[in-house]
């Protein structure tokens, strides 16, 4: 079933004129031709909310700079989706300050060379300030509030306490040294913002329409996305606030609009190369920018072996051997796929009796998932169904059985990859056989394990979410890479703040570190609040 539909492509094509304008405003590459291009849509004298919203969504999707460092270098190797024998810090439990801080730096301060489209915290706050108090702008305001929630959840999930209530207010209120808000307080407000946004939608008023890359202005889909994000918030806090988790989950599924109902509700940016190029990862998929320019991403042995053990048809959709080198013919026989072990550098691979340092003998990410036009996903129907399966296992009051939600989630996780192109697909018969061979088992813990293992597989290439759910659920049961690194051989459980915060916002920075018991020695292993962090009142591991 071709989900990358003609209408979806047309919607993106209709935005190219917007994208070109954004690139003129934002690209440092254009300075020589266009004069002073430091202006961006968030500071223009005559704001254009549609352009600002498109820019905000592209900024949340990220650039080569921040997605390379945050996802490819750190989060995806940590959860053992990929491996790299060279410099990927997450593969070796290492702290590299600028890489660890890249998401924080860009979302609060913008990207390198002044690419302000990445400054999503400020851009969201600015757009909200322009839309508030205008009755005909309520739908635009509600969608922007939801994008703000998405931005901040990703930030706090990665770092813990972050500037929140005071953030993005420099130009608006002259607040340049924001306080760091406790993660539990952030989560409470994210929930409240989602509820307020859903209540705010009004079908009689205009929307962003074609400027909305996610849903083309569909109010119903925005409601479902907001409620689905609340379901994610609910599961995230289950170790530290199980009562609140249940309450939020039940509220989400019964809220106006409900949660996602099909893969058509997936929240993603459908990237295109565009006629003007632009900053790395702006119009194009940021991961693919990296994987095409710096092709050092192999599927992890852990991930490949898990898929082979379950005869998972996604194996040769996610990866393929290229034994003759990058441009050689692909070998897509599942039996011949070989994952790279995490934590081994080139010398250790060469010295090993079990592995080889011939890197072409390991399975790379499939070329179909390395196209610059590929989508960037933020939440999928598959994730929602798997979360509902877990809610049912926990005995919460959600409609449907755990078995039905599990099967729907697995089926959706195999269907949605068609969005990567018509050559990337899993047949209905393969899915049916897979579910027959891998049903939801009996027993509470076995069920939680199976559901969250599937969530891990379904969030491939969404490293922040996969890593967050692994920390929250404990599944899959990974073995740390055999590398002491800077964690004493422990898993990385948070990334650390920019060193510049110590100099520019020192008092607030230090207060946040002390509150979370973060030191130089545990800056990668200290846990965030929902992961049983320092000020969690309870913890159910």
C-alpha cells in the first residue's frame, strides 16, 4: 500500500515556494548574492505565520549538524541500532562536549553560521506571541503549541532539567539567563499545554493549510497527534508516577479526537531536495545528508541478530550488505546479513577471532533509507498501538485487548516503511506470518518485553525516542558495549549541557546540576527524573 501518496508529494511541492523564501532568509550560503540575510521569519517586521510554521517544523526535524551528533553519533549506537568503529561517541560510552550539547545548542541558540531555523524554542515562542489573542488564529496557535510540546519533550528527555518557562524570551522579554525548570514540572506543563491546545481548535476558523508539513492543516489529525503525544508522556512517567501515567493515558484515549487511528496519522516531515539546496538538512533529510556524505553507519550486531532470530522481514528493508564497497551490488539475503558489534574500534575488530576489520562484510543501512528525500518521523501509529498494548497489559482502562493492539502495532510498523519509497515494503503475507511466529506471549513481564522490543524496532532512525523508551521500559535487555569510556562501562542515560552555559548562565546551570546530582564523573550516567532521577519520590524499575 503506497503511503507516500501523490497528494502528499503535491502538498510538499506546493511548499517549495515557501521553502525557497525560507532558504533566502536563512541560508548563510546566500550572503554573497543577497546581501544581509541574517533576517529570518521570526524577526521580520511583517511576520508571515505560515512561513514561520513551516520553518518551525523543518527546524524540529533538524539539520545535518545536530542530527548527526545527537542521533547518529549518540542515541542510535547507545540503543544498539547502529555501530561505527571510528569516532561515534555513543558506540564507546564517550563524552564529547560539543556533540553531547548539539541539540541544546541548536534548539536554544540556533545552528552554526547563524542558521536560525534550528532555534525552535525561540521560533515557537515568537510565533505563539504573534498569534495569541487573535480569534481567527486559534487553530494556528493550537498547532504551534503542540509543536512546542514536541520540541521541549525531546529536549528534556535528552538532558533532564532544561530552561522552559523562561526559555526563548530573550527578544520578547529580555530574559537571557533563564532558569532551568525541573523535569517533573516541565512534564506537568506539557500535559496542560496539550489539553489546552486540543480544546482550542475551532473548525470554523482557518488553519495553516498547505504550510503545515505534518497534516496539511487537518484539525482532526492535530487533535489525534496531541492526544498521542500525551499517551507518550503517560508511559514515560510510569516508573516514577504510575498513578499519573494511568490517568494521563486514559484521558488521552478518551479525549476529543482520540489517538492516532492509522498510518495516515503518522507525524513526519516529508523532505524534498528542493531546487535551491539550502543549509544542510533544511529541505532535505538530515540523517541522509550525513549517511550520503559520511557513510559510516552499520547495523548493530544486536539489532541484526534480533531480527534474524525472529525472521523479521524488515531486516533487508533496514539494511543490506555491499560486499564490493558502497557502490557495489547489494546482497539482500537475510541469512547473509551481519551486524557490527558495538564498542569495537578498527584495531579491535582486526585483533578479534570472531569479527573482521573488512567493513564491507557488515550490513549497512539500506540505500533506500539514505535518500535525501526520505521522511523524518516524530511519532507513528505503530508506536501508539504498541503503547496501547502496554496500557492494556498494565490493566488500564483503554479500549481493545493487548493482543489486538500488539498485532496492529507490529503491522503498522511494517507498513509505514513504505513511506521510504515503493522499493521499501513488507507484504501482507510476510506480516501475517511474522505475527503467527511471534505472537504476544503470556505473562505480564514477557508481554512488556515483547511490546517494547517491538517499539525498539519500530523507532529505528528515531534515536531520541528509541533511547528514551529503552531507558523508561528497560527493553530490550541490552548488554553494554565492552568499552569503559567515560561511563565506567555503563550505558549513557543522558547527554550533558553545553559548557557555554557554565559561563553565560552559570548560577542557573549550577543549580540545575546540583539538583540532579550531576558531576563531572557522572554527567552521562546521571538519570533524568522519569528514569528514577535524583529527585524522583518513587521508582518502580
